[in-house]
């Protein structure tokens, strides 16, 4: 059977590629900045949601659907785009998707009714579906395995930093009513850096895949690889653990600024600054989680899923504490606990995502991330915004929805994540031995 290297002419040849070094650092910087923009374009909706609700006269459930449609589209497209990343070109796929989501972000600001904003937010999902699987695989494959936890920790800084910038800047811009655009202004301005970075990523160096049989490019072979992943207990449990944690993150990210507006009686710009402060301290989360897991792994091979389990358990506890203190009106103390929640919400990402890369061959790591994202958004996380919105409408009235009561159901999902990560740690060493025995890297 004829063999060839997957990818394109811009990929460095197998013998010439060296993991790490200046080119890998450049790749990390560019792709991390894109991840930052990725989250800015996600969070601009959450920052302006109270204004959009008022302007377009929406229910909380409709506001939830504006977040959920994004996740559903990402879930549907992430595996096909992950395959495209591995079989065509990671950097070209990432570039194309950055241009798509940036255009869709611009169009979101042009929406004059629910259906138009709904469709545009779905378009953002079309673009960002290509980034999650390709970006993590691109970064992790550019560095040696021993550094993967720390590198993914740096990469995952893009999430909290992008969230901070997206929330705070969007809130301030919307309140300032720049050029009379109101809530639409940040959608227009946020589209610009995504386009610029989408072009810049084309000059990074893609790592080569080992030569593969032409037969492995077929759908049947890809399906076989995905089925193998789903039959690996550590992977499937990690995938669903991430899904549960992402449910919590999606619920908080979409609704917490609105919660602050309603419970504290403050304006959007002040609410987004509060949310930005929570996310500001959370930037320590990914590096903290990745570093702890990597160091602990020297003594305990299953440290990565175990670390994720402990973080998820603590997150659930701290969430209940934060909401109970907040409802008691002790706002300053509650805010401190919310900041601890922010750190924990991102700390699990590096160890958990590392597991999704540790147990699969290098040439299919994008597909592994695609499966993870499909399960995450297709089962739990994708429906967090609309479910919280639905519960808010259910427990409240059309004039006064009850977000506080809706949020009481969210911490329990973090406990489910802790259980799933713990079970993944039970199977980890056995699955890792099997993978190593098959010549895995």
C-alpha cells in the first residue's frame, strides 16, 4: 500500500522537525493569542446580554439559546474539522476558521431580532469548531511530551485572559455607546484581531505526521480510531468529566454578569468589571493545575486525572459557599469566594486536556480533541445557558426571572465531574500501559 505524509508542502519534513525551540514558542504565542480572541468573541455576548435582552425584548430562555446554539454547532462540526486538521493542514484550518468566526462576530452585532443574532452566533460556532481540536493538538505536538502539561497550561491562559478582555472591554464599550452603536459596538471591533491573527498563523511551522497508509485517510479508518478512543475507559471518562466541568463554566460564563446586574442593581459595565476580576485571578488556574499534575506525575502516574478530580470536587463545594453567602447579602465575602471559583474553573483544564493527548498517537490528537469537544458540547455544556435560562423563567415571573434559584442546580454537576475524573484515574495506568505497548508516543 502506498504511503505518504499527511498535510501540505508547508509542513516541515519528519527528519527536519525538532520539538521545542523558537519556532515552537512562536507557534504557542500565536495560537494562544487566537485562543484569547476565541474567548473574547464568546464572552462579548455574555457582557452585553442584559442590553440585548432589553433591546430585542427577549425571555431568559431565548437569551440562553443565544449561547446554546454556539455550543451545538461546535459539537456537530468539531470532529469533521478535527479530521481536516490532521489530514489536511492544522495551521490552514485554524486560519480559515478564525476568519469565519470573526466575520460571524461582526454579523452578530448587526442582528435586529432574535433569529438574526441566533443565526450569527451559530456562525461563530462554525468558525470556532475548528480551533479547539486543531489548536490544542498543534501546540502539544510542537513540544516534547515532558513539557506538555506546562505548555497546555500557558495555552489555556488564553481562555481566562480572553474572557477578561471580552467581558470588561465589551461592557465598557456597550455602556459608552460608541458612535451610537450601543451593545453592537464591541461585536464590530472584536472581529478585527481575529482576522489579523488568522493570517499570521499561516507563517507558523506545522509539525509532521508520520507516513500513513492511504487507507488510513478513509472514513472507515477514522471511524475505527474514534471507536477505539471511546473504548478506552480513561479517555471516555475524561471526556465526560470535561463535559460536566464545561457545563459549570458555560452556565457561569453566560449568566454570572447578568446575575450581578440583577442581584446588586448595578449597570452592565460594573457587572462585567466584577466578572473580569474573577477571571483575572483565574489566569493562575491552568498553569497551577498543569504544574501540580506534572510534578505529582513523577511519583504518581495517574496524577493528571486525579488532580482534575480534586479540583472538580473543591469547585462544587466553593460554588455552593459563594451563592449561599451572596444570597445572604454578604457581597464582599461572596466575591472573594467567587474568585477562588474562577481559579478552580480553569485549573482542571491542563491536566484533563493532557490526558486526552497522552493516550492517542500524535497523528490523531486533533481527532481526540474533536471527540472531547463533541461530547462536551453535544451532551452537557452546550445546554447549560438555555437550561439555566429556562429554570430562571420557571422559578420566576416574566417580569422577574429567578437566576438565583436556577444557579442552585449548577454545583452538583461539578461533583459529577469529580466522580468521572476519579474513575478515569482508576483506569489510567492500565490504559497507559496498553497504549505504550502499542508503540504510542
